C-alpha cells in the first residue's frame, strides 16, 4: 500500500506541478494586494464631499461646516462652468451643486429645493455601481435636513422629508447629460460584463481540453505516429488548432445564448411588477443618454472587439498545445493548465471590480498579459481610449505570432518524445 501511495504521489507531485503552484501563489498574492489597494483608495475617496456652491450664503457655509463636523473632507468651489469642465479641472468623481436661491427657498419661502448630483462615469465595472450609491449629493441632503431640523422647521416633518431632492447628471467623454449613472452602467453591463465571463470560461475549458487531449495522444503513442507521417507537421498543428477553435466558438455560442436566455427569463419573471410603458420610456431615455455621451461602440469597433476575442482564444489554444506537448502523461495535464488559468483569472477579476486603465504602474504589468487587453476592450472603445485598444490588438497579434512560431518549432523537433527520457537520465 505505501509503495503504491509513494508511486502515485511521486507522479502527481512533480516539478512542473510545484512550479505551477509557486507561480499561482505569487500571482494570487499580487491579485490580493492590487484589489486591497483599489478598495482602500476608493474608500478613502468616499470620505470626500465635493460642493459647487452657486448660492454662497451663510446657510451653504453651514452645510460645509456640518459635514466637516461629521468627519468628511469638504472641497467647495463656486464655478458656473459646464459640469464636465468642472469635474475635469478639479479631478473629481462626483459633486453636489447648490443652486442660486437655495437659501431663500428653504428658509424664507419654505419650499423644497432641487440640487444637481453629478457623477463622472469612467468605467462600467461592478465596483462603479457599488460605490456610486453614496454621493456628495446624498451627504449634502443629510446635512441640510440636519440643519433644518435643528431650527424652527423641526415641527414640519412633511417638509423635512422632501426639503431637498436631487437631479442626477452623468459626465463622460467630455460631455454631460441628465441621467442616472447607475442606470447607464446597468444598461452597458450586459455586454461589458457578459463577454469577459464567457471568455474566461472559454479559455479555462478549452485549454484544459487541449492539454489533456495532447497528453493522452502522447501516452497512447498516437501523436508520435501522427507526427512521423508524410503530412507536414505545420498542417497537423493547424488542423488541431482549427478544430479547437471551432469547438471554442461552439462553446461561446452556447454559453452566450444560455446567459441571454437566463437574463430574459429573469426579466419575464419580474415583468408583472413593472410598468411596461415606464420601463420602455426609461430604456429609450437611457439609450439616448448613452448616445449623447458617446458611450456607444461603432460597428467597426465591434469588429475589432471580435478580432481581439479571436486572437485571445488562439493564444490560449497555442499555449495549450505547447503545454500539452511538454506534459509527460495524462496525470500531468491536470496541473499544466494552471499558468493559463492564473494569467486569465488575474485580469478578469480586476476588470470586474475596478478599472485597469487607472491602476497606475500596476497596469503596465497587467498589459504584458495578452488576455488583459480583451477584458478592457469595450471600456477602451466606450471611453475613447482608441490608442490603448489598437496597441493591445497589435500586441496580441505579435504575441500570437511568437508563440505560434515556438509551437511550430516544438512540434517539428523531437523534444516532444526525448525530454521525458532526458529528464529520467538526469534524475538517475
């Protein structure tokens, strides 16, 4: 029993597996560090309240003082420029606009007042929705209600509940429009978050399938017979990759259709509680706002996204061919896909929780991973970062050419069949 256990462990716990685990451990530590830094930075910024004071009275000054007493860092200016210019110049992500005559409405006329809540939309990641709930306008509303309740209006509870209302404005691509940023992100998320999920599943499943298939052919000696046939090895590799690519596309269609059907089913289940006319009107307004802000992707842009998707799949398949060829047996194929899995998981998770394009020096390390550019493709096109998109496309094409050349050289040599025996001789 112990001899069999020792034999199985020696085959499973090989150098390749241990090296893969070490690399994965290091990358996971880096992922945790980057995510912690991103969340910490977002939380620090959430303690700031940005105010554009167009009223400039003692009461608006008391609002800032009240917020400061509550522990917030208040940054207040008086500027009547367009919202997109103010947020760009001040480098703010949001702001609350106190309109002229606000004090007169609340204190003298005892009427409700509307303030504009401005949000800068720079990404469509999930975290942008999570941290957009508490904006500067919400903190200002709370401070106004607190000041009014401390004065002679404290008995008028009905007025206090509706003393201040907000009108949402969204700024993106140097433009502003009256629209809720969370609604815009929710409308865009179907494409910007569905495609990365499908791509992640594609890479993981297809890479494991190819590595296992090549390792099984080596074990059964069918790969050696196939490569010794008069057919050029480049043709054999091309046929294997084309077959894998077709399989991956079938996976993509099935997964994409499945997710869309599930989303439509969810809409149907909640349709009974929704006013169809109101929902249709909101949808039209949201699409109009997306067009006004220039967040739509052109047909040529979608062609570029699809091309980048195909390049990513081809890179994954080619890398899987190399890893599968270097695996000694079918057991080793279980851990051989770890490098591809980690290299895919790292940019995928970060693209879901944050904007990779705004990560400082870390983003340049991430750009070295070819899969990163596909996960950021739609964001680059929506926010007009065309240079980064085209650069990622070119980098992926060059990376694919290099790794395809390496795969061709590997399969044209005898390393596929001699490295195992050389390793055994070295061990002895």
